[in-house]
């Protein structure tokens, strides 16, 4: 009976280890082109997208800069490059607040994006909340050319993984 229990425990542990996905957090720039990277909260990110075929993209990370402080939704401050490079996507993944951050409910996590491609794009994202160990998929809106897009979450997110960039299908 002990041998059977031991085999069962080892089997369950091996499934758990195999199920854990390794996430790529870039540390040298520019990176190689890839389909997925993970970024920590407090990051200003510059991506370069390259179309593969059938409206799908892979991307490389040109830079990740640390963001100090928090963003005020009331400020309306432009945090993007004045003259963006074509085929890039600018992303700010940071803490933000309403109402001068007076109450806990005023604090949010913000992903602010500007698509510098000539076509609208869509992508997928997995997020890791500070109070969970696992990543989970989140819904995302598309990003139109030269338009600021905001994704806002009510809770603190430690990391975000971005992947499956594709042309946005308009129906």
C-alpha cells in the first residue's frame, strides 16, 4: 500500500512540474523575435512587430524601462513617444489611481498601449494577480493605429504575458 501511495504522489508531482509553464522575461535588448514575453508591473515597453503570414505577428522587445511612481487618470499626461517608429507598439504597464488615490478603491492596474502599425491589431494576455500564484487569461480590446488604448484592472497585477498578436478582424 505504501509503494502505491508513493508512486501516486510522485506521479502527481511530475504532472504538476510539467504543467508549470516557463515565462520569458526579457533582460537583454533587443530580444530575438518570439511569440510571447512576460513583463513586470512598472514597465515602459517598446515592441517591434513583424508580420509572419495570415495576419499573424511575432515580436521582439526593443526596450523595457522601469516606471517610477503611479499614473493619475485625471492628469491626461501623454507618456508616449512624440515621433514613434513604424511597426512598433508602445506599452506602459503600471499602477494608476483616480481621485488622488484617497481610497483603496481608487487604485488600479493600467496597461496603456499605442499601436504604431498601419493596421489594427488584437492580442491575448495572461495576468498574475499579486494574491495568486498562477497566471490567468484576461479579456483584451483591440488596438487601433495611433490610438491610445487602456486596459484597467481593479486589483494589483504583478506580471502580464502578451502573445498571439494578429490583425484585428472587423465584422
